[in-house]
């Protein structure tokens, strides 16, 4: 299965703008997906961390197919083939 993860703002500098991940199973927990991404890109650990309590997000928003990850079950959300994950830094305006 293929999952697309897109990064915006300062996060693009830490990773590429878009990752296309090939996962062997038909679905994966968000928690396990985050572990894999952070293993590959440890600098993201300043924004997304996996600890004893699960996934801890600091100053970024995570959307799956346009819906916030918290409304989909948080770190226990199932990510499926074709899903698009957007990781957004804080937005500031004035």
C-alpha cells in the first residue's frame, strides 16, 4: 500500500516536501507509522515524539485526508492504502 505524507513550512526543510511510503500491510497504526518516519528523519523528533504515552505532537497539526488525527483515534488511528497525511506547522498571522 502507498501512503503519502506531506510536510509544510519549516518541516519541509527537515524532510522532503512529500514522502511516499510503501507499507507492506493493508493498514497500519498511526503510532507505528510515526515511529518509522522519525527513525528515518530524527530531526522531526522536535515536533513529533513517541513516548510511553504514545505520540506527542508539539506545535504541529496532523491531518489524515483533511481530518485532524485526534478525531480519527489519535495514535491508534488506522492508516490505509491511499491515505494522505498532512503535517502542518503552527500558522501565524497578523
